[in-house]
């Protein structure tokens, strides 16, 4: 039989079939759909966290450089008293590692509660697999290694730079001159520019994912998901095909009688799970091109299916009782079918498809007559283009197959859930109700990957922006201290308050502008790698880039305002006596 079917395949279909590959994964950890849903977003979030860590380390390095510059005279005195360069480096590294250790410990403690927040965002409670996100010994060891490694790496540069002591020049110079050396200024500014650039890359990526999530949430999927309940049932023993059909019919009648239920139906495909059966379809009078892909999706649906999901008919009618009755074993009488717009247009173009017939390539003797056309609906995935789809009556033949039940309620769908078990139990106490969920839950579950990336990526990106803002504020505050005498002279010579404000704020905006330009170049390169995860938005979306640039400009002004305001209040007399 298999060879007979294979002989009817076209050369293109046979080539595509044998080109399929079997991908093997280690089975020691078992299998769960969560792994497929969350593997990619968690890798992306790990990269985001690594970038945030870089920004935090750059921030700490700039603070250490500024602090070491302020202690330059102290280091000179220590050196004059016999402390060697290695001893100074050891002291600074000890301080850096101590800060890193305290930060890592605090982060590990925060992670204890953060995992609960992560679990609520990912919504793992709806999955039957128990997944623990609580930090364990491996996480503790990893955190310790990263903490000590970053503390050592980003503490070395300030330590080496600060341990270079020119004893004579240092003791003769003032504290402001020491702190304001050109080399330290360039280092501090470079760190701020790097922080702004990295934070812009993260913000652009988060903005694209937020817009993707918004587009998918607002997408017209072709059905009404409000106040719809879905559930499945399990039989204690596998019944005969006729028993399945009888039980399903009786259960539908009881479900429709429940208070608040407006319509009830059933279907045999996985809603938004990517699972549906496909087959090669041919229509009477249609001339297929050599090697043409004739695959169409199919679905078995019960009575009032389209009413239950709020789908209006473009032409024709819904399945009636006559369509849901078992046919005789003969194939003489055509069966009925409803098709979507994509299938009607594919085989019949602009012609009226009602009354036309089609058949599956492996069963040309079994014809289906089209009695209705419905809009395209996304059952497999919200991202995919709706394929040509045909709907067949579930009860037109006795079937020993599973089915998912759907109820449309007049009020809150969750109020009806409590009555489902009793309705099923009245028919058969050995039958168990499982996987009760609303259609909103199904749609939100299909967007789990996008929601995790958008929400957590957005939070980390805003945190990175806050760090960059703090770094800019710290550098400008340090610069104001260094230039206290200069600013005092300017004020004494008649500089107005607005001119002092413009001097400091202009410095901050210049650093932010350089960082933004570098970040924009990095974002253009990075977002192209994420194009497969986006929907309804391009990797170079101008709205996202412009919004992020505007946000950075506002934050840079706010971060510069406090140091600028402090500079504008400098008393010239006190400034001229400042060392």
C-alpha cells in the first residue's frame, strides 16, 4: 500500500519527502514543550544579561578610576614611605574584589525572589511539567566565578593606572590637577560612551520585541477568542469507534444545556500548537503545474464550530444535521466541506466555489462538495501565513480519534469551568476532564516566547539605561569638581548661569551623542540577527530607533542637569581658593 501511494507522488513531493532529516536530542533530561518554547528566548536573555553586566562593570570601573584619581596624593605618600607598585595594585584589587563579592552576594539574594517573578512572567504554572528556577549550588558557583572574574578584570585597569606614581609631580600638583589629567579624562569618557552605546543596543532590541508582541496581540486571527473555553477528556479504556461518536454527541448536548453556554462544538487539531494534518488536494477542473505544492491543511469540526469561534460565512452555509450523519460505506455520494478563502482562491480564483468538488490525491474516488466559505483563520501559528484549509464534518464517519471541546459562554468563561467535570461525570464517571483553559490562555501561551523576551528584555534594557545614566552623572559630577577653579574664574569674569549650565549639559550631551552613534551602528548589526523573531516590524524600524534616540536624549539631559545646576551655584570667591 505504501509503495502504491509513493508511486502517485510527484517528483518534487518525493524529493522533499526524502530530503527530510531526523534531529536527535539527548533524552536524559526527558522532553517538554517548554524546552522548545523557552530555549531561544533564554539564550537571548542570557546575552542581554551579559551586556548589562558589561555596562555595570564599565560603571564600576569609571567610579574606581575617579576614586583612584582623588587618592593620587595618598598613593604618592605611600610610595614615598616605601610601598611598592605591586603593593598598591594588590590594595586596589582587594578593594575591587570586595566590592564585586558584596555585589554578587546581594545579587544572589535578590535572585531568590527574582525567580518567582520570572516564573510568573513565563507562566509556568499552566504547564504540567514541574520546573524549578530556584538558584542551586551550580548557580552559586557560576555566580561566584563571574563575580570574581569581573571584579578582577575590571579592577586591573584602574589599579595599574593608579599605581603609576610620579612622586615629584604628584606632590607638587594640586588635587584637581591630579584628578583632571587628560588620560583619566579620556578613560572616563570612553567608559561613559561605551555604556550609552550598549544601553542603546539593548533598548532598540527591546523596543522591536515590544512592538512585535503588540502586533501579534492585536492581530486579527480570524476567530473571536473572548469567552471561549477549551478542554479535553480521557477515557479509562479505549472504546470502539461507535462508542466515541455516541459519547461525543451526548456530551455536546449536555454542554449546550449548561447555564451561560451559547454554543458548543469540537475539533481534532491542536489550536496554535503547530499541529494539524495536511494532505495533497486536487479540485475537479483544476490543472496542476508539474511539481506544484498541493498541500492543504485539514480539520475535522463538529456542529456549530464556526458559531462557537465567532466566524462569519462569506458565502454558503454552516454544516447542518444532514452533514453530521454517518454516510454509507459507498463513495458514490459526495461528502460536504467548508473551505477558507485561501483554498477557494487557490483552486477556483475569482469563481464561485460553492458546489465545486475536490478530493485528496490518495483517495480520488472520495469527493467533497463545497457548501461554504469562511475567512482565513490562524490555527497553527499566529506568525504563519494561513494555508489553504478545508473543514470536514467530524461525525460524517465513525471515528476513534481524540477531540478538543469548545464552549462559547455569554458571560465570563471561567464561571462555567466548574460545571464541566459534573457534566462529563453524569455520562461516564470513568472519563476524566483535563487541560481546561480559555481561548485567551491558548493565545497568550502561543505568545509566551515573545512575551518573555519583550518583558524581561525591556526590564533589563531600562536597568542598563539607568546604569548608563548613573555613569554619565558620575563623570559630569567628577568633571565639575575638577573644574571648580575654572568655573569660578568664568563666573568672576561675568559668565551667566545659563552659560555655565550649557557648558556642563553640553558636555554630557556630547558624550551621549557619540555613544548613541556607536550604539546605532551596533544596533543595526545586532537587530538583523533577530529578524526571524520579529513580526510586523523590520529590524531597521525607524519609529523604534527614533523613539530610543529621543529617550536617550531626555535621559542624558536629566543626568547632566544636577551636576550643571551644582556648577551654576559655585561661589567665585570659594572657587578661587579651591585646591
